C-alpha cells in the first residue's frame, strides 16, 4: 500500500476542491473588489470607473459608523455571555442532579429551532403590551417596555435572542469537554485540600481552554454571519439601532440595489474578518496546547 | 406543489370541457404576489388564480407567495437579473421607478392596444392609475390598492363619554379625544392608549405621507426625481407625531406596522391608523363595536394612496404577454375584484366593481368599507422616486430618529433632504 501516488490523479483530485474554492470564495471576493471601484450603473445611469468614490462614501457614511458600533457591541456582548451561560449550563447538566436529561433537552432545544422561527417567537414575546415580556412586567406592576421600538433596547433585545439561541450549542461542546476532564486530577486536588470552587478554577477551567477558544471562534463568526433575526424582528431599526454589518450589506445590495456600494461594504467585511481570523489563529497556536 | 395542482386542474378542466388546447398557444405563467396585511390573502389569490387556470385550460399559472412587499420586489428583481423573471407580479406601486430603471417591466399600454383594451384601462379610478404612469405610458394596473383609515373602538369612546359616531377629524381633536381615551391602572401604567400610528419602517413612512398631504403639501411628484422631505408641512407632521407621545396619547418610541392591528384588537389602544386592507382582519377578530373614519388631518383631510399594482415583465414572449394581460383582466374584473376586496378590505379599483350585487350587499353589511373610497379624493400618491428604497430610507431614518427621541424634527428632515438630493441629483 506504500505505492507513491503519481501527479496526475493528485491533480485531478485537487481540481474539484480548487474549483469550488475559486467559484464560491475567490472569484466573488475578487469581483467584489473590482466592483467596488465602479459606479452603480443602470439603464438611466451609464457605467463609469469611480476610483475611490465608493470608499470615500464609506468613510462619510453615518449609517455605516452606527452599524459598525452595533456589530462591535453585538459581538462583545453575545460571545462572552453565551460562553459563560454555556459553561454554567454544562456544569448543571453534568452534575448528578435529578432531571439532567430533561435539562439537557430544554437547554439544547433553542439551538435546534431555525433562527427565523426563533425570531418570530421572540417577536411575540417582545410585543409591547400584549407580549409575554410585557405581561411578566405587568405582574410586578411595571410599565410595558417597547423592546424593539426603542433605540435603547432594540440591540440588547436582539442580543438576548442570540445568546438564548447559541448557548445551547456551546453547552454541548463544554459538556463533552467536562466529561473528558480526568477525575484523578480532581481527586488529587481534593486530597490537597482544595474546595469545589478552587478545583473548578484551577483544574477544570484551564482544561476547558481549548474548547473555549474553539467556541469563541465560532461564536464570533456567528456574530457576523447570523442576521436572520434582524430581518424578521426589526429590519435594522429603529433608526438603525439594531442593524448589523451583514444586514446592512444585504439591505444596500438587494433592497436598495446599489451593487457597487454593496461590493465596497463586502470588501470591508472581508478585511475585518481576515484580521479577526489572523488574531484567532495566533491565539490558537499560542494558548491551546498543554504539553 | 401549486404548480402541480394548477396543472391538474387545468388538465381536468380541459378534458371536461373538451376544449381543443392545440388551437391556442399554451403558456406557463409565474405570478409573484406579496401579502402586506393580516388577511387570509394567500388563499383568496390561490382560488382566483385557479379559476383563471380552469377557464383557460391551455395555460398554466403558478401563484407564488413571495413574502411582504419589499421581499417580493427583491425576489422579482433578483429573478429578473438572473434571467428567470416571473411573467407577471403584484408589486408596490412606488417601485415603478425602480422597475423602470432596472429595465425589467413593459408598459402595459404597449400590450393593451385594442379599443376594447383601452376602454378597460380607462375604467379604473384615475387616482389609482396615476402612480402607475410615467412619461405618458401606463406600466401598472391597480389591484390591491388602499388608503390608511382611522379605526376606533366605539365601546372605548362610550366608556370615555365620547360620541361614538363622531371620530376626531383634526389633529387637535385627536389629541383631546386621545387624552380622554387613555386609561391607566393603579400603578400609573397605561393600559389603553388613545391612538397608535405606525412610525417604523416603510409603513411609518407611508402614513407620514398622509400627514403631509393633510398639511396641503406632497412628499413627491410624478417625475420620480423630486423629494420634498424638508418643508413646513413635513416638520409640522413630525412635530405632531412627537406631540402625540409627549401628551401621553400615544406610546412613546417607535410603533411597528405589523403589531398595530393586534394592539387594537387586544384593547391596548382605542384607535389605530392602518391600511383599509386590514378591514376584514379587524371585522373577523374584533370583540367590540368599532368604527372607521377619515384620518384626522392638520389643515383638512389627507391620506396617502398605497398598495400594489400588476406589472408585466419584459423577458416574456408575445404569447405570455397576451396570457398575462388576460390574467390581469380576470383578476381585476368586477367579480374577482369584489371577492378580493371583501376578503381583505382593499379598495376595489374600478367603479363597476362597486356596482356588483356582492359589493352592494357587502357595503350594506359593513358600511366601514366605504370610508377609504370616500377618502380617495383627498389622497395623494405615496412617496416614490428613482432608487426608491435608498431615498425612502433617508425619510425612514428621519422619522425613526425623531420618534425614538434621538433627533429634532427640523434637523432630522434637513439631513434626510440632503441625502435624498445627493441620490436624485444624478437624474436631473
């Protein structure tokens, strides 16, 4: 079985993945870059080379500035909270409490629902006056809050949905990681007189670090990738308070049909994600090994 | 699925009637339609489509529900750009300029050229035809047309000691009446607001247009290159929206379009401003006595005309255009339009529809249905320009930033005007 593979079949095998990579990743990215230097032509506006006009428009775009702030708050808010919640839930379902099977199911359920369905459910929860959230506030004699209709609460309300949806998936990873923590390490720590909290902080948590990095990478990608709930719940409003970068790109490109500016924004997003990816790989290489 | 059912129906119909389908050209039509109101609209459209297919067994038609208005436009344009346009679609009347600029639709006046066709086209209310016309050609045929009306809870009026037969007609009255209608619980929390005007998104911009009309101005003209966002009328309109919230008559913050009828039905608000297309939904679900009136106005009555028109796409064969035109004629015929109007509340777009026995009986049973028609002489076209989605967004941002307390009316509208001008200057 040690026969060396000749070059020909190797090339054939490489052609398919390369073709897919080029067709769906590189070609669109390069086209976006090229389009970003042209104007948005139509039957009534002739096509012309725009140079850096689109980029200048981008720098002067107030909505984009707001969207970038939103996206940053969204990522910084949802990622740590979802991870924290996931660890908490994993510890809970990993314990010997009764009813863990039921808890696992209920924690994981939001993950299994499609985001569009989740968004519609939460739309009803948040509806001012008639929604579940308002009813609960009403029990305590508090006024109903127009969660999705106020700039102060709209983004937070979206983040809450995202955390609720994502934490269950991350819990599964943490549950697997917790179950692979060797008991002899914990026993040794206990023999040394460490309490439960000390064992968790000094033994369990460091062993969860590779999982945390993996989950953090995924959560960060999702923070940019998932915008279904924005479309269903607020369409970025009110006053762009809940617009995220990918949603803004969708709106500019397909609703406003400004393909040139959409391409420019896409270039921005690719660059931003590229920078994030470099940072994450650097972190992964540095922190994920424990030999 | 729809496609299969239609095919089966048309085949069986052909077999039953013994029509020789070979003599006529057979066309497959795709028909995109949106639903913008809370009504069993999909079922009614499907029934009407099936009937046309049964009457024309040589053709097939698949009615494709494509989401709300904006989603349907996006879908139709994307399909057209990809070379797979539907033959016929119901899209927003205000998307006319976008569709012309994208070069995807045909003037229907170029297809409907016979004397009989011309007579048919002249049979629609001119107010509904106007916003489908550009540069002397008619691009669109009115179908689900509406104006917003003022729905109010008569029981709430009686409880507040108000006359349930005289709803407020001016902004001033709206605030006075609204104060009387607003109820609070022991904790001081509002349990029933005086009124609710949707202020978010495209629905918010639509109603805002009505406020402006009632101040004797318009947001837009038929040229498609004019946006009048920063005028005394728009500033006064936005200040009125703020005043409603400041006087405690309307919930502060933004009000969504979709939740508005529900809030009314749940008793969260004693009155709402929403499309007449929600009439059937309100009638079916209201557990209280309710009435409909003109929108209260600034200087006088005023409303925006809204809704969707039929468009025929360019990427079609002669035969498909003929079939599509026949389909549109069927859908807007008195019998079909009466059913559609009764199922939803949309204003039947032709006077002859209102004369059918069905409509006469309907109006007898539900006189509220007449209000939108009576309001039509006071209504103006909805905001529409080239690059409508982009330009309207400036207006939407201005309204939303003011009602959420992040900007002042005058400043926000000036900014919106600058944005709109920068886009539209390319066309001047």
